[in-house]
C-alpha cells in the first residue's frame, strides 16, 4: 500500500474497494465518477497531450437509505486540510446537492496521523467562511466523524453518514 500513498491514490483505492463491498452486500450504491480528460493534438507531431477537463461532479455519487449522496475524497500530509483543494465547480455542486435535499460531504485522510474523517460539507464550509481556508486537524477531531479502516480494507463511512442523517 505504501506506493499508493506516495501517488495520492491511497484513499481513492480504499474507497473503491469499500464501495464495491457495499454494493456487493446491497447496502448502498456509490460509484466513482471518472475524471474528464481532453486530448490535445499537434498537427506537426505524433505526440498527444492529455489535460484535465473541468468535471462538474465530485469524486463519488450514490444513494444510501433513499438519500442522494455526493462526496469528495482528499488526502493531506499536513496538519490541516486546505479547502482550496475543492474546486469552485465542486463547491457549487455540493451546495446544490444540499439545497435539493441530498447529502454532500468530504472524506479526508490525514496521512501524518493515519486517520480518516467524514465531514459534512456545510459544516466545513461554515468553518471556512468564519475562519480561513485551512481547516486544522483539531477541527476534524471535534466536529467531524472519525471513520476506521477494517482489516478487510473497508472504510466504514456509512456510520458517519448515519450520524449526519440523525441531525
């Protein structure tokens, strides 16, 4: 697993495994939204360049207990989460999901502490609005839901969703 951590793909790999297990167990349906690419070609060269195209969706979308969910997965090696990692179009989408009665949230992996948190998007956004774009690790320990990775590589984030739905 260590090579994945170095490429920023560790959390996504764990979530893809988790979501497959949830789907196989008929607990919920969550899918990874593929990243959009544009292919740039040069008429004078056989080389092709791939660049990221703007994607309106977040990393994952799905349905759980009749609720539409959409979330972004981020990793940080810092003692804070930089809210600037969420693109403007993703912020707009998560806000709209909440406005229409769905649930949007962030799953953050703090590699320095080897901890995972599920944070309600609105709560994080409110903290950023009242403070600054860097959300400290301590905020997550107080206001987000710590989620745990099991021995079979399932990151049980549904417990965090259940806590948000109870509010």
